[in-house]
C-alpha cells in the first residue's frame, strides 16, 4: 500500500469518526474522542503493520463500527481507538486512566486479555470458549468491541497470511457468530456466518451465490406479484410502511441444503418479505402488526404451524417481530415478517441498540444489562419464554476455564488447583504431577488456576500421590482418583510387606499353618492383615517384635462375663439355663440365621421370632446389638451340643488380593485338592489390579473355618481372607 494512500485513508477515517461522534454524542464526549485520536496518533506514530497499513487505521475502523453499527457511546469508542496500545512500550496504563477514566482502561485490559486467548483448537459452537470469555469479561462492552474488531478483520482479510485467515475464520464461525446471534445482532451474525462459509467451503459458497444471482430476475418478478395486493390493502388503510424482500443468507441456505440433503432448486423458502410500519406510537404497535397479519392471511392461506409471535413475547435478545408463512402464487411458500421501524432498528443492532447503554446511566441499569447478556450467552438451549427480560447481577459461573499447551480448553470447578488440572488430562499425569508452568513461571501443586491460564504440567516418574493431595484437590472426581491411587499403593505395599514377612518367618522355621497372623493382629490391635503388611513394609513395626510375638505361646485370655453365654463348658450345658442345639430338632423348632451363618464352636444365642421359631445368631452378628436392645425378653441362652460335630455348616468368606493370572484356579485348589471341600458358589470381581471374591462352602466347625482362612492367606496373591458377617 502506498504511504500517501494509507495516510489519506487515515485522515478520511478521522473525519468520518468525528462526524458520527458529533451527531450522536455530546460536545464533551466528542472532544474526548478527539483527544483519544490525538493521543493514539502520538503512540502509534508512523508504525505500520505487516500488510503495510498504518497501525492506527484498524483501531479507527473498529471505533467507527462500534458507534455506527453497534450504537456504542463515549467510553467504548475511546477504548476502540486505544485497544492496540498494549503492542507499544510507550503505553502507560496510569496515563490512559488519568486522561480518559477507569472504565476506558478496564475495557482496554479486557480486550487485551481476550486477544491473548488460545483459540486455534476451537470447534464450532464451543460453549466452553463462550463461558471462558464471560468469566474474563467485566464489562459487556468488551464483548461488543471484540465483535467490532473481528468484523474489521473480516472486511480486510487480505491483510493477513493464509494461515491467519483460516484461523480467524474458524474463531469467528465457532465463537463470535454464536455470540452475535444470542445478542440479537443478526446482521453481524449473518455477515460472520457467510464469511466463515466463504473461507472454509469456498466452492459451496460460490455455487449458492451463483444460483441466487441466476434466479434474481425471476425472484424479483415473483416478489412484485406477491406484494402488489398487500400494498393495495395497506394503502387503503392509510398505513405508512416499507416493504423489503430479503434473500436469506448464503450460510442459512447452505445449512438447509446440508440438513435436508437437497439441492438449491429444492430450497423453496430462501427469501422473506418484510413489512415495516412507520410513525406509530408504542401503544399502537402491537395492534397495527396484527392488522397487517390479517391482511396478509386474508390474501394468502397461512400455515398455522409457522406462526411466531415475538411481539407479545419478545426473544431473550429483545427481538420483536411477527412471523408467518403463507402459500403465495404458484403454490409457493413465502415467509412474511411484520414489524415496526423501532422493532426493525432493534433487530438490526440487537441488545446494543435496545438498551442504548450510556455512561451517564445508573449503575443498576448497567448491572441489569450485564446480567441479561450473561444469561443469554450462557443459556443457548433455553426457550425464549424461559428467560426474563430483566435480571440482577449474579455470580454466574462456578467454573474456571484454562488451556493445555496444545490449546485444548479445560472446564474445572472454581478454585481448582494444578492437581485438578493434571488429573483432568489423565490419571497417570495426575499421579506423577510435581507442579506446573504458567506464563513461564513454575508454580506448586496447590496453585489456584485463573481463567485463560495456559498450563504445562510437570511430572516425574518418582512422584506418587499422598494424603496431603486430598486437601489440595477441589474436584470430587479428582479426590476419588487420588483415593483410588492411594489404595492401589497400599495394596502394592501390602503385597511387598507380606512377601518379606513370610520370608523372614520361614527363616525362623515357623510352621506356616500356625495362626501367627491372627496372633500378630491381636497383639498390634489391627483390623486386617493388610494393615499389618503395610506397617511392616513401611518399617513401622520391627521384625524383632514380630518374632517375639510368634515364638511365645499365646496366653489364655481371661473370661469376661457375657449376658447371653454360659461360663460352663460347651460339653456340659445346664438344661434349665440353656437351649441345647443338636440332633434332636423334632422337639425344638430352630434355624440358623442367614445374616451371620453360625457354625459349630461359635458363641451363639437364640432369638424367638414371630414366624420362624427360634433363630440362632452368633454373638458377633451385626444384628445382635439391635436385637438385644429392642427385644431382650425374646433372647434365649444357647450352646452347641457335642453331637453336632458330625454336621456341616454353610458359611461365606471374603478374599481380597492382587489380581494375577490363574488366581481363581489357585483359590479353588485350596478347597478341592488340599481339603476336599466343595465350593457352593463363588462371585469374583476385579478393579484396577485388585480382586474381591465371595466364596460359599461347608465347614465342620469354627476351627475348620479358621484353618481354611489360614491356608488361603498362604497364597502370595491374597491380602485378606475373612469371614463374611453379613
């Protein structure tokens, strides 16, 4: 571009901007705009862009679009003129704030932050990006100025490289066109959608444009034929009006062809008739529009399913119009839009024109405007009637949106930390995370993320999750993943501890069948063998102590008085105090409780039930405490008769261990080969390398059951073998 041409273009833009400002702003506001132009001229000077264009040309074009097409006022126009200042070292924020006010500086900051977002991987209709912008934006004018900025980029697309052109097209189609649509900026939305189609599907765009041009003469004749009787009726009633025939956008025609899988010739409603009524008072508008609808529907048969009354119930964006589809000449469907001039102006400029936000307006009015725009943008799936036309400012998003180095956007709960982000990538990344790099700085795991951060996770193969991570993570899902990793670590430590303990016990020539595990658990007051093995693996228990416990004979524990069990030997029950359970069951109706499956040798009691006779429970039954508390008068003392020793009792055990190949076969062999016991049933499930098996089988007595559990624990894969209480 020639230097003189560029300078002349710049001077013309300045004159045009000031002319528009003079007609739409106060004298003081126009003077402030002039000051902003002068200030930018000093900062930008003769700097040029890669295209050769003077740097200041684009900001002035954005400012003109903002005031002329979007109806914006002083602060927004000045911010548009100055929005590229962050590209220059000479720029000082304090200077701008002192000259033009805090609001202008906040808008410029917001635009700069949005411009720094990574949008290369954005996809069509990506709501996360829209939500991210909403989280960053503190003033709705930032969104509107960004739309104006992108409009100017589109209109001068040849100033950019091919790669940048495609990047802009993708960003505009996926992000800014949907925002314009939800704001009711339909002209802006249409221009952006057509631009996207032209850049991404140039062949389809050219073909549809060619077909529209080919059919233009035929279409013009048809439209004249259609509106002639309508005009006659309107003239007779004395209405002042304008009739427009609007061909639908290339993009909307393309979308219809794609959706319905039809050719251009089969798209019958690719144009619409718009009737705009002039010079009406606000209270006259609704009645006048319905009168026009009556005229049209009397002339042409309407389709009742296609009637849309957005005058009685305006769209969330403020759009007002009456739409109907009628059968025109040659049995062709025609869409008719009926509205007033005020409605048409608002439809062209959307909420920006509808609200006409002024800096002199009240803060509450601005808050309503901001709340409304956020509601519209965040609720693309809400029906129009679900969204009120007024709103109060709210903390609208519980989320934070950040980027991966590749540009993928992640949605996390507000307050999320590096740990939350790392696990959102992959569990393995989370498990090995040591910190992250944000903006070139290394930050710790507890660092809280901010909207728009680009986060590079740092990992180490030596890193492992620990309990402290649970206090750092915010997401419930991430906390569950950390707990799962900690459990997995625990089982692995238990396996190592078990192997080491068994190896050392064998060196002492201890009998493997000895019940040393039970003895150790009692001594250290632990609940399970897993606790014992983990403690040993972590060197929390010295082997010398374990050796002493295993080599010393266990002492008989002193008997404690029991409410339900006799101190007398089982073989010598006193018949006046005990219900003796044995072979002679014809005289006593009893059954063994399924909740605890008592076997011979267990300490037991009887419970007199209403329908099942006497039910025998173990003293350690999970239901025992409740039965004794609620129904003490129905509890009966009971002991086993020695004659029962020849019987067999059904019982259940739970086995937990490391999932290895052939583990099911190994467990089965303990029963079949070593003890000749038939398994009645076995249910086994595995998750993340750990299995849990529930096994049902018959035993002779309590000692027999304990022996089987000990044998199961000899298998290296078994971490825990226990009786199932319920």
